[in-house]
C-alpha cells in the first residue's frame, strides 16, 4: 500500500516577481516541511518581504508557483490565510478602530477564535485592546500584529521582521511565543536581518541577496549576513 506523503508547509518552484531594473525576487526554489522552523535572512531590499507577500497571495508572481500545504497561493489564497499566521513588516493603519474590534473582525474571517486565547496573548504582550489603533505607539501596533498572527493557533507562521519596534521585554515574549508554536508542531518561516534571532529559533536558514538565493538550507549557518 502506498503511503501518501504530507504536503510541505511551503514549496516554491522558480518563483519570480520581476519589478524591473533588477528589483524583485528571481527563481526561488524553497521547501519548508511541516514542523520545521526556517529563517530567511537578507539585508534590507534583498527581497524578503516580496517573498512573503507572494506566499500570502498579496501580490501575483511574474512566473513560477508557490504552495502552502499543497494549496496554490494565488488561486486558494483565502484558505491559505486561514491556515497561516502572517505578520507583515508594516502594520496596516486601522484608524480609530479599537484593537478589540480589529481582533474580532479578523477572528470572524478565520471562522472564530477562542476569546480566552486572545485575552492571554494581550496580557502577555501588555497590550490594551480598548485603545483606538491610531493611539497605539509603533511597538503596540507591532504587538497587535503578533496577536493577530498567533491567536488562531496556525499550522504555519510567516513572520516578516517581527522584532521591529519591540522593546526588550516584548522581544523576549515574541521569542517565547515563536518557540512555543514551533515546539507544538507548527512550521515557522521567519524573515529577518537579525542573524541571532534566526540562530535562536530556526533549524536552518536560507539567504537572499538581490532577490536570489545565495545560500541554500543545507549549508552551514552563517555568522553574519553577506553584503547587499
């Protein structure tokens, strides 16, 4: 009897987004298996955010393909978003909407979230969900993005520069949350320019330079990023 193999958490084939003038990402071949934690390292402008936006179906590739748990990231983007906890590099502007209402709206899109889990995350992050979003400092906006990414216990975390704007205490809490999800069986795909963060949390790393992979997942871990 043939045993069906589980689909990888992430698989890309020749994934390309060409903005012209050498900008974008080109020919990415990546695979993140279920229960793996992988870091995507690169300097600013290397193409990390573009890669993650392609995986989330927020932009369409010029060519190539990307799949999340076997789901096409373009044609099945809604279902992808239900299974992924995505944290963008820059938080959207929700204006005067209170943090709690933002959480309720996103939870509804995902089919519901346990209120006790939301309360626990808000307490751990010291985040006041009663404040309007416009009154949040940059660090609190980052904390809200963390809460939205983690609150539904996703099968895969896709995190874009998640420690930006966080103070030391919030940064430690973020590391704990990522480690708990990883140890609980979730896959993690972490884009960052902080080598120490990837070393602490990831099984392996890939490196982007000018939109192309310059180090694959089987090579020894780097001690520093290559120049942009």
